[in-house]
């Protein structure tokens, strides 16, 4: 702790000589190392004031990123093997050459990610975070239900475009919400935990969908719909709106002091 405090003081002294953005720091600036025992503990995230949001965000991040990467893995397989809904036959496990038409269709679905960046941001700013969660999760789930039926190739592309658009927009809103719900003192811990659950979803989505498809196309459709259903239920359980909340760092949440400072 003493070494850490000394390094921080050295950094402050160095900064005082140059200033920040042309403004010199006050000479009386003091740096104190917090000694709160559970400040860096993961248990802080599961206190009453943040428990519900932490659990729901972890669930939503896991399920959403699972579907994002499952779509990335599954769409090429579907286009090259003639996927025809959940009722289709198990495709042969063989290598095929990529055709120009399939690459064009794949590019169309991938372009949904670009569109989703703007839609997700606009929705979060204009409509709010909570309602955006519900809209994107519910729309993605409804779109996934159409995978149970066999449609034309172009209709299937449109369905995957909508799913990709919804889950990516959902992810954009999640990125906005994450730093808004935790105080500074354990924000990094909260963001790390939720993103960690997302990484687990990425691993599951990337590996499971390939194995399931050659076992049963119906199993893959159930994976998409079931995962998006869980995400939808979690989003409707989310009730905290951070769109217009004045973000201040309440130190009583961090160390029990009756004072507050700006984040």
C-alpha cells in the first residue's frame, strides 16, 4: 500500500508541473488510499441497491452475445448448406466452395451490424435505455420464431438480418448502460463481471451452434429462440432508467462517508 501511495504522489507531483489541459493543479492537493475492506470485492455488486441490475445485465449480456456469435457462425453454414428452417433435414458434413451469391447474401446480413450501431444509439438517446432493451429483445425473439418454418433463401436472409440488427442494437444499449449504473468506486468491477459473462456467451455461441447444426437444424433454432426468450424476459424485468439520471459519485456507497464528489 505504501508503494502504491508513493507512486500516486509521484504522478501527482509530475502532473502539477505540467497541469491538465493547461490548468495547474492546486499545491495542496492530497491523495488518500482508500482502506475500505470490501471496496474491491465482488460482493459489493450484489448489495441490495445493485443486485437486481447486476444479475439481469449478466443474463442479458450472456444471452445476447451468445446469439451474436452464434449468428456469425451459423449464417455461412446455413447459406452454403441450403438451410430450410428447423424442419429441414440434417445437412451433409462436407466442404463446399463459396459462391458469389452466398457471399453477397452474407454481406447483406453482416451489414445489419453497421445499421444497428446507429439505431441502437438513437433509440437509447431518444427512447431511453429500458424501453430500448425491451424493443430489441422482443423483436429479436419474434423474428427467431420464423426460423421454425421453411422459407425461401431471401426470406431467411431477411430473418437473420432482423435478428442480427436486434441483438447488435441491444448490445449497443448495454454498452451505454453499463457505466451508468455503478458508482465509480466499483464501476470497473461491475463492468468486468458483466462483460465476463458476455465472454462466456461468446464461447458457448461460437462452439455449440456448429455441433448442433449437424445433429439437428431444429436444435439450432431452439437455441436461438430459447436464448432470445431468456433475454426478452430479463429485459422486461429491467426497470431502471438511466437516460436522464444525473451521474454523481456518492461516496457513502463507497466508504460510508457523508459527502459526495463529481464523477
